[in-house]
């Protein structure tokens, strides 16, 4: 069998390096995409404009001009909040008291939806969540009576409150005060 | 420049070009996968409607998480909401905004549902009548208990109309809020709405 020439060995290593590099870049991009998209959502220009760091913000109803998040639902009135439990718990309270569907969903900084509470699960009771990070020293702050402790897998994350609206203009007078009961408060 | 130096420079140039090519290949393949993943990485298909039941699930794999973040950011988990996307009519042809489609079906087994038309950039069409979706509140059922509506550039006048102006691709998204436990357990059992093209495209 003929031994490989220097040129053949060179091209072998070049192609090997190319394949490994392409694979690593591919996997890194796949892993990073949700983190990058969530970062823009939580820290980008729109987030800064809404001023939603550890406090609730109330974007306008969805229309064709809503172009911040893909596939916005025109049937939901959204309220948002970016939380950061690095320096202590964040308390989330709300009392929409609506007969129709609403939900509060929490998303980790990698976009995982790790918690949802809807009107049925709430059973008419006001929402009171106490967000803490994994491994946080829970004795630093006394959890208020009636508050539900929710451990967030990442220190920073996103809260999205959905309120069903079949006809926003007709229901505005009821829905706006209801969703504005949402509060995110850094403790 | 000596021949030796010239040869070394050539090797560096080839190496750098290959390295940059590898980076481009890695990035390009990642973009291709996440943009195509909703259609390739489908866990359930019912008629024209495809869904990934791992959407919004913390146990989702790397590719599903990336695809959902790119194509359906902030999706809820299956117990809360199930999502189905149709990018083709019932004949298998890609949906076009310049074509007219009649969508018919029975209300899905869920607490509430909606069907929304999106352009191929996954944002809403600029609907002149302000109607972006048909849903469990606005749908009027016929004597057989079926709903129907039309998508297209012109108002057909005989059914609920979701305007889809322009000449571009489009998708329909079916959302099922609080689907029944039976449907959660067996998403393929859903009676899927049909999507039939009507007449010629504009």
C-alpha cells in the first residue's frame, strides 16, 4: 500500500479541522439562539422602552404593528415583566378576577416555560408568587403568608401574563384595570 | 518574495479560507435547521396541521428549544396550550396570501381555540378590517356544528374573512387553550380543520 503524501496528509487534516469546526459552530449556534433571543427580549431596546425590569409593563393590544415577538396572538392582551432574583426574591402579585381565560407564565433565560398559573388553577384567588433562585438562602427573607414560593432555574427570566380578549375595544374598560393588577416587586 | 515564502502564504490563505468556510457552514446549517425544524421536527401531524408537543417543555431537546425560540417564542406547554401550524393546503401545496382558502371544521376539544393567519415572516397581516383570527368566541357554527371562514386578498362576502394582502407565503396557526386531557394524551386524535383552495390566485 502506498503511503500518503505530504499533500494528502495536509488535506486530510484540513478537512478534519473543517468538519470539527463546522460541527462545533453549529452546536454552539443552536445552543446560543434561545439565550440570545431571550436576551434581546429582556434587555433589548423594546425592553428598555417598556421599563419592565422587576416591574410590570403593559404593552398595547396586538395589531399588525406588533413586531417584537413572532406569532403574537391577536386574541390575548399581554402584560410583561423581566425579573432578576440575583439580589433577592421578586414578588409577583395579580388579581385579574375575570371570568374568562388568563394565565401567568414564567420563562427561564433559555426560553423554557417552567411555570404556568391560569384562572382555573388560581380558583378565584389572587396570585401571589415569591420568586427565588435555586440555592438561594430562603431564611434571608421571610416568605409572606399565602405567597407561593417558585424556584426559577435561572436568575433572570421573563413573565408573560395573557388575558383573553375576544374584542379588545368592547372589553377594554374591563380588561385594562384587570391586567393592571399585575405587579412585580423586587424585595 | 521567495518560492518558499509564497508557498507558506498560500497555505495560510487556504487554511484561513477553509476555516471561515467551516464557520459559515456551521452557522448556515444552524439557521437552516431552526427555520425548517417546525416542519422537519414535527411530533404530530393531523391533515395539513403540524405540531411539536415538546413546545414550551423544559425537557425539550436542544433543537426543539432553538426552533421554538426562533419560530414561536414564549410558547406554553402542552397542558396549557397546544399549537398546530399549517403551511400547506389539503392538497399539499404551500399556502400563498394571494390565494383564497376556505377553512372548515368542528370546534376542537379545548376550553378555547383560535386560528390566526400569519405572513411568512410569522407576523400578522395588515388586515384592513382588523380581523386577524377566528376563535371560539367569534366563530358562528352552522346547523352541523361546524365553523367556516375564508382567507384571501378579497372579501368573499359569504363567510368570516381573514384578509391576507400581498404576494407572499403564509401559515395558519391553530391554538388550543386548555385542551381536554384526552386530546393532550392523543394529539393525533384531533379532528383537523380542512383547508381548501378556492378558485384561482390573484
